[in-house]
C-alpha cells in the first residue's frame, strides 16, 4: 500500500497485477476494503492491473479537519479521473461500489475521456437521502435494527469488529468476513481517535457531502461499456436501484447476484470478475 498525490490531496492505494496491464480502478465505498481481496486477485490473474483506493476522509487518504467538508461529490469524481491519469496506461476501467458507485457515475459523466469501461456495484443513481419516487428506499425494518444498536467504543478494536459483524448479519452479509474487514480497517486507520475510527467504519463522510447537482437525468449520456452488479438480497439499496441504472445507461448489462446483499461474497467473485473482464 502507498499513497498517490492528486488534486492537492493524497489517496491511499493498493495495487495487484502487472504494472503494464490495462488498469482497473476500484473506488472504495468508502475505504478500499469494500472490494474483496479475492476479486482483486482474480482480475489480476485475468491480465489486469488492479488499483483499489480510499476515498478522501477514509483509510490512508487525506482527512479534512473541519466538519464542513471543503469538497463535493464532483471533487471525488475528479479525484478518480486524476488518479487514473497519474497511474498511467491509458483510459481505465472504473468500478465503484456503494457510495463509491455514485462517485463512479459522476466521474464517467464529467470525465469520460479518462475511462474505458464502467462497473457499478450495489449503488443507486441519486444522492444519499430520500430517493426518487420510482426507486425503492432502504428497507425500514432493517434500518431500524441497524440504528437501534448502541455505538461501540470506537477505540476498542474488538468492540468495533463485533459491531461490524452484527451489522453485517442484519444486512444479510457474512458476519465473519465483516468482522475481519472491520479489524483491518481499524488497523490501517491513522490513530485511534473515536471520530476518525467511526468515520472509517461507517462512511460518515457521505452524510456531510454536497452531492448536487443531480446526475440521474444524465445517465443516458454514458457511452462506455457498463456493467451493473447488484445483490438480490440488498436491503440497503434494494435491487430496483440497480435495475434502474441498467435501464438508463444505454447498452448496460445487469448482473444480479441472487445470494448477495450489499457486499460481494467470495462465492460470487468468479462470476463478477468474468463479467468485468469481458467488459474491458
């Protein structure tokens, strides 16, 4: 792992595969560990250079000190384009998961020349908050269970890992995998300050981010090959959100993972990797 400086900030990155291979850039949601190791390795075996990275205010990337964030969703999209350029090798296949998928959509619209293909996993075409009337919202029973839990001691690694495991079970993800990932995020977060640890574990930056203007109406402008991946059991962004994106981006392919929720499980890695490699 290392950092790359773009747009006057540092982005934490991790690379897999041959540096001369075509680049697949994975935008974290919000840390890079949203993308499974097994998928990164499988894409690298398939002849790609894979770089996953932390969004601003997560992992090893630059963290803003103030509560009022000095950047917007469009700045995060510009980071993706600048990172692809800094890494070299021509236009990149850009992939985003969760809120990283929102970054990827805007990046593809604002910086089409930087990218050759687009993968959007477990995301939706509107900003955090209330969705459009034709899009399914978060499952309210699931959200109630998630937010009824007391917060852990964010300075306690085991308490944070336990918290993540319970949350994963509520969402329909693998609690064992979630526990391990939470521990890794805790280990690589700079310092043990509770607000920083909480932000890294829960992606709190997006609750404070300016996501205007809307971009959903611009989706038909995307001309690059696009893959939309969505878990049928996703209770956070129900599958209708992925279906809408696939309808609105011309020629997009929809891959629904019947046994997946918000995370890409190891059992689906080969299927997702094959679809991404076919895309470009």
